[in-house]
C-alpha cells in the first residue's frame, strides 16, 4: 500500500520538498510533512526541518523533527520501562537516513539546551547502539562519540542564563519557552 501511495504522490512531494529546500522555507517543508508524510520525501523534510530549527536555536522543534524519524527503541534516551509520550507520536515508517546521525543530533540538541544529564545519558545510549560510529557532524566526517563527549564537557563552561523571577504570562513568556538557569 505504501509503494502504491508513493507512486501517486512522490512527484508532488518531491517538487514541494525541493522548493522548500531551495528557499529554506520552513512552511513549505512543514507542508511536505503535513500533506505527504509517508511519501519518499517525508523523512528528508523532517531532517531539513530539524537542521533549520537547530540553526535558529529552536531545540524543541529540532528534537521533535528528528525523533519522528526513529521509532522509540532506536532513539537514544528512549525508555521501555516507563511511559514515553514520544512513543505515541507519528513516526516515519522507513527512513534511509542513518540512525546514528539522527541520534547524534539528539545528543547535540540536549547539549545545546543545557540538559547535560540527558545529553550524557543519550551519549551512553549512542555508544551502546552504535559503538565506534562515524558520521557527518559540523560539516565534517568524525567519530561521533568523542566529538559529542567533548561538546558535553565544553558545555559545562558555557555561561548560564541570568536568573529572572519575572513571570509575565503563561509559561513565562509569550513564546511559552521561558528557561531557567
């Protein structure tokens, strides 16, 4: 059924994806995910949405896009002994994107968010799932675990956001993204 569906929609999905990619238009790429999720281009759109979100420091959006590419058992930080809300989300059925690179980006996002404990747990899972893995990170081919470990170590020295007791609206600010040190 998936193959027949893709025969019908892939040309349209590809055109929409390529247009969104060329213009770096998040709305057009999101439309590919919303309208053609199971097409052969849905995973490419999710990957690109994650990359664009990361560039804009929208870590939650990046994490959400990349998590949709992997079922929970293949995703770093996924738990099987407790309820995982991410396990109830729509997951792309058969991506050809390397799981190790997707998981590496999840570790990177946790590091950039300042969630060091989660990043360390995800890195341990990455090393368990993909020992000695290499992948593309920061525009070059590297051994992923050592590079990510050095980023986690460096993140401990990064300045923390200043404390702010103001709470002007729901979730701390209009974007609902208030962060605390």
